[in-house]
């Protein structure tokens, strides 16, 4: 505000007031970082950091910066524009920008690349049709192309053929899967007849079978000529031991190609072992906790003459309580055949109950005017190793007793009929 005053000699004043406004319409000048190139490991991208732009402004005051992206943001494959805007305190804005390019330098990954293969020609021709499990390709930038030099399931001729699969991603990174297919002209003699696999049971009481036989196999070959036969088992050796025996016949032609007839002779053991258990056992236990009973394991015989594995429902030295217990042994031979035997263990209770606090003999006099009196006493108690026994008196506590001697008997009896008595005498005088 500019003010002018004019004052006369009488001190009267006049005023002139006006305003001068200086505005800042000059934008700030921003200087951004240089363009940035980064390499990301996968499509999730990579965090990129940078320093904020520097700036100058004619006002010399702080400039407020904002940007389309922030330092440490994650950037995916491709080119990204980052723009900074600076606004000074007069509202003037200036901008600068730079590019962030995220590159993919990682080649695709090929999995399940087939191994080298050896094939033989199809009958009567110099090639064969070869198939394989298709490999798969993956890439950090999506699914790449995967192209082979030879088609899966096509013809491959005698010799070595190199098959190459090339995987290429959208950024021209490539990877290869290479394997070799070898086709050989090996056509063995063909088996016309070959015995079936045969299963026999052992001869009774023996670990073998003595009457095994079969028809001799026959062969034919695509190239006329003599065939040479051989076998690992002499047909006259007709006794086979327990188990499975592989019988192999070979027919070899003049080109040393060999055809095979293989069959199996299996001798099984379906004869169970015979077990002999101990005799029945009787034991006496001192209380309901029982008593440890020991015995010798059963003896056994088996046609295989091999070890028989024994198991039992109870073990020697186990504790047995009152009553009768069945013990069963099972014997399983090495062919899984099982035999059993069993015996009984009977645990008896021979211990009588124990009566405590048995009353002593007593002397009483008759009640006035009558020939008897009412007699009471402290009740005895009974205990037993097999639980609480019954306890019954011949005369009731608190009943009438007449002149003379009366014998009172308490009888305790447990669940196994073992008894004990408490006897005392009551003498009543007139």
C-alpha cells in the first residue's frame, strides 16, 4: 500500500492511497534422475529406488514435490514413465520425468526333458515310430513358445537322430532341451509257445516239490536260419525247492539276436506248523492282585524246517487273577501258514477271611424280675484277599440271653467259600 498525504496551513490533510502488487508467475525448475534400467527375476517385478529431483525457484522458498510413482515402488517388465511435479508457494508448477525400464534376462526353464532313447526297428522295416513324454517350459515372463525339430510320434530311421526343443520367451531369451534317439535293427526270434507260470504245493512234510514238468517252448525268426537254444534249468531237473524259480529259455539267431521265453515255477508252502502247548496250570494267588505264572513256550514242527514265529494271547510271567484264563499260542511259518494250541491257567483262592475285634467272653446278670438280660457288644469286622466277605452271627447283637452259657459264633465267608469264625461265650447269672 502506497499513501500520499497533503496538509494545508490549517492542518487539514488529504490522502492518496494505492496498491502495488508483485506476483511470482515463474515456475520452479526441476531436475529428475537419469533413466533407470533394472532386471527383474520374475513377473512380480523388482523394487527400484532413486533420489528425488533437485529444484531451483526464483522465490528461494520450498517447492512441494509430488510424483506419479514413488522410490522403492515395485516395477514389472517393460518401460514405466515417472513424472515429478513441483509447486512453489505461488502455485507455479514445473515438471520433469524419467523412464524406468525393467528387463528380462532370464531364459525359460525346460522341465521333463526326455533322456536319450534306444529303440528297435518295427518288424520288417528300417524305422520305428517313437513317442516320448512331452517336455514342459516355463518362464518368469509367462508361458514361452516350445518348438521341436522333430515331431513326437513320427518315424525315426536307423541311426542316431538329435531332437532339439527350443523354448523362447517374449523377450527373445531362449533355452534348449536336447536328446538323442538311437534306432537299432535288432529283431529277435519270436516266441510261439511258452509255458504259463505254474504254482505247486510242497510235497507233504517236505520243503520241495518233486514232480514238476512243462512243454518245451517254440520260437520262430524273421530271418530264416538255425536257432540255438539254451535254458537255465534242465528239463530233467524236476524237483523244485520252496519259493519262486525263474525258468528262462533263449533262442539266438545267426545275427546274435536273442528271443526269450520266461516263466516261473512257484512252490508254495500251505502246510501249517504243528504246535504243542504246555499242560494246564493251577496256581494259588494270595490276593486279588493275582500271581505271576511262568511256563515254557510251545514246541513246534514245520515242513519248511525254518523258524516259526510264535505269538500268544498272554505271556509267561504275566500276572493272573482269580479264575480260569485261556492262553492261546499262534505259530506262523515263513509262508504265512498258522497253527495254534492252547492251555488253561486256573488261579485259586485258598486264603480264609480275617475277623478282627472278636468280642471276648462276657459275664452278665439277669434283669430285675426276669430270667434273662439284653446283651450288646462291639461288632467284629471281616476282611479278605478277594474282597469284603459276608459276616453272619448265630445270635443278634442286642438280643435276649437267658441264664446260663451261650456260645455266639460269627462266620465270615468269601466268594470262594473260604471261611473263618469268631467265637465267644456269654454267661448270664440269676
